[in-house]
C-alpha cells in the first residue's frame, strides 16, 4: 500500500472525503446502536505526539483507536522534547519501528511536515499553526447530518483567519460549500491558502469570499462559525487582539443576519462572552457538541483510510 499522510484538508480528493464521511456516519451509527464490535486494528498502535494539551483531539483519538481494537500511546512534550532532547527526524524514525500510525499536535506546521518526511508510517495533522484538518472533517459531517447535503450550502466563518479557518476553507470548497470569511484586515487567512481555496472552489462549483464586515459574511448563511481570538501560543496577544475582534463577536444580533435555520458552530474550547455569547453557544441553533462528538467518528474513519482498512 502506498504511504499516505493527512497534513492538510487539501490532501484528500472530494471522492475520498465523501467516502470518509460515509464511513464516519456508519461508524457513528454502529457506536450509538451498541453494535461497535468491529476490531480491525487489533495489535496496532497509534502514537499521539502532542506538543500542546488537548481535550477533544486526544480523547477522540484515544477512544477511537481503542474502539477499533488498537492501542493509543500518548506522548506529551515532557515525554518527547522534539527538536530539543531528540531531533524530529529521529523521533519519526524511532516511532515508525514501533507503531502503525502517528497523530501529532504541534506548534509549527514545519514540525509535522518533517515528521511525515522521515516517517515510514502515516502521519496525521492533529493540529498545527497552519491547519486543523481533523476538525474540519468533523464540521463537514455535522453540516451534512443537519442539511442532508453539502453542495451549495454557505458557511460563514467570523474571527481570526487562523488554522481552523484555513482547513474549513479548503475542505468546505472541496465539498461544494460556499465559504465566507469575515475578519479584521490584519488577520486575514494566509494568501497561499486563499489562492488554493479559490482554485478548489472553481473546480467544485463553490465560492470563497473574504470581507471585513461580519454582517456581510453571515447574511443568509446556513451556518455561522467562530473560534477563539487568540489561539494557544498567542495568549500574550490576547489583550491587543480583544478590541480588534470585539465587532466580530457571534451573538444574537449577528446570528439574526443569517438564515433562520442557521447553525452556530465552534471548534471549542470557547471563551463565552468573547468570540461567542453564552446564549448562542448554549442555544437551540448550536451544534458545537455535535461537532465535538463527530471528531471521534471522522478520526476513526481517517485512521482506517490511511491504514488501508
């Protein structure tokens, strides 16, 4: 089998993503019905190399690998000081001798690219400063569950043009979702990501719109998505960013510009009262905990895809 990695939301074709979402939906149905007895990964290990702490990513990968019959091995920054105690290439070479697959949650995207370059087993991007593709997979599954389709939907993302924004753009347009980004001019998504997203949008009949107006971004949208204004590792910028992003808060007034059926989405953890108000994230339009649950199912499907199962 050809070695494949999943470092970017653009690494899979539309056909592959749609098949992955189908499989994730089937895995979810089996899990919820108590018929989760298929164990194709008995005797195999998933290494979780985490430079950053995590709730959803870690537990979803650990629980998912266990449910598939395999074993997760969690390695924190204290266990592996990549680039310090041991070089990233050496970590990759060692892990490849012991485990079937690696999921890495890192600060710099270059770190996960180096892991993949030197690993002889699949590497999954469990988050980097450039992308969060596993989150985007869960988000697309959530949208499909609610609307029954993805082609032609409009997803509005409001806030920082960060890693989550990047992956949503790339995966969304690949699946025919029109993606609108409402962000401050100095916090737009990376130009090369925008260029790639526009190319994918042209190919799949979707559009990409970037505006400084949050109201313009969400008008008529089927879903309104946001993330924290200062990501992990940017805490020192929080005070400076807050006044810039305050007009981009997802609250009842902003949601009123979206379609009446619009979903409220967030990748979590959320800072209630900052990027999103409590009445929205805890309200009837919110699907944030469905997004969180779906991390389990899409990550199981992704592991099986990369291992050829």
